[in-house]
């Protein structure tokens, strides 16, 4: 099943089930409706709020809606230098900026080449996956844009989706075909790569090479805190494949992955899309496209055990830990950005 058919089927199923898909449109900014402490939207797997092992619980903290008005929010990344959140609004062909100090929202870049995933490298530079241009770019500190990768073996990339940068400067990104399948999140174009690769770009030489080639649709990607593990989401359910997270032993210097295995599954008939690790190695991932009761975030221990869920009113695509202490989780939903303080910190630096 291709992505268009999958989305159409999901929409039809929601209609048949009587789901109000636009329910979030009526929500105001601020704490979600009927919120009280402890917030029932923060669900621990052991069903206990106090003494729980679910690090989302932070006492008197609840889920808030901090920005809205988007068509498909994605790719959140936090700039420590600028003290703001950057994220993509893919169909609207723009990137947004949300200031930490006063929650002021503005357009960061328009057009954005239908940007999707973003991250900040160790030098504080923004690295972006661009669907329309079929490339990974880097915004230098002076505002100029450098093309990191747009071809492999002389052929154009598919449509880079999500990206991480290791401490040694190497850039790792996924390259599914979502951005070239139609004119909504990119431009409908022919696929030139023979596979849906995950690539690594050497931080010193700029050499690009595949590190894995057997994903149906590689999507979200993140390192463990020590960079010895690399987690990669396969959203292949949209094309007749799996819906799971795989984990690999990673050597960032050699640029190799080994011992790949399924880390977490059980997402079907929905999918997880984006993810981040906290300082303890727990994996936080988005959830959506199926049962509305499962929309939101899931958190897994390093051993793959489900620790808990954060329930949100919309299908969610991606997330990141933000703020001066990296203890505020921002989640890109369909039309909005949600946030909550958590009892841990994000591992990604800066």
C-alpha cells in the first residue's frame, strides 16, 4: 500500500468510527481541557503516578498547547544560542520559530523547500532535510546555506526525511520517498536511487555513503547518549512494510552499523515517525495515524520495555527536548505544537 492509499484508508476508517478529526481545532493555547494534577494524559505503564519509573512525570506539570495554525508540523530542534524552537510546516513550505522567552511565534524561513527533519550540530548550526530540493542543507552561523548532500553515485537523493549529527561532525540521515510521491509535501518526481537508504556524510571529507539499505521507508533517527547505538524508524507500513523501530550497534568513526534488530514494535495499524533519547537512554517516539486514543508519545527503556504514554488530541510526528535545562518536551502534532515539562533531560547536545 502506498502512502496516499494508506492515508486515504486511515481517513475513511476514522470517518466510519465517528472520530472528529478536527477536534483539536477548537482547543485554545495553554493547558489542555480538563487538566488537573497529576495530568491523566501522562500514563505510566505501571499505572502509578508516584514512585513511577515513567520519566514523563514531573509533579505539577501537564500537557500544554503552545502553538497552532499549521498543516503538518514536523522536525523540531532547539537552538541553544538563539534560545528558540525551530520546526517545519511541510505543506506550507515554511519553517517556524517559537521563542523560549515569551512564546512568540514567527516564520523563520519561507520558502523552505518543504523542509522536514531538523537538528542542531555541535557547532550550533541548523541542519535540515529538504523534500523539494531533495537534499540535506546546513545553515551556517552567518546565515548562508551549505549543501551537505544532494546526490549519491551521481543520482539525486529521494527526499531526505530526518537527520542527526554525531559529536565527530558526521551527519546521518534517512532517505525515504515521501517527498517525491506527490505535490503536497514536495514535488512529484521520479525516484533515482535504487533503494531507500540511510546515509552517512563524513564530517571532514564530505563523503556520502549508505550505512543500511534494507528499510522499506526509513524515517526518524537518533543516537543513544553514548553514540554507540543508532535507532531508526521504519514507517514501511505506508508501503506494505513494517511499522517498528530498529536499533544498531554504531561506530561513528568508522561510519558503520552492525547487529541490527527490532527494538520496539506494536505500532501497527499506526506508525511512529520521529524520536529522541533522554540522558538515561530511554527512547521517546511519536505515535499516530490509527486509534485516536494512541495519538501522542511513547517512551521505551533502553531494553525496549514500554515505560509510558503521553496522550494528545492529534496524530503526532516528531519531538525534541528543549529549553536551558533540556527538560521540556516539545511535540509536533498535526496542526499544533504541544509541550510539557518532564522528569528527565534530553541527551542531544548542544
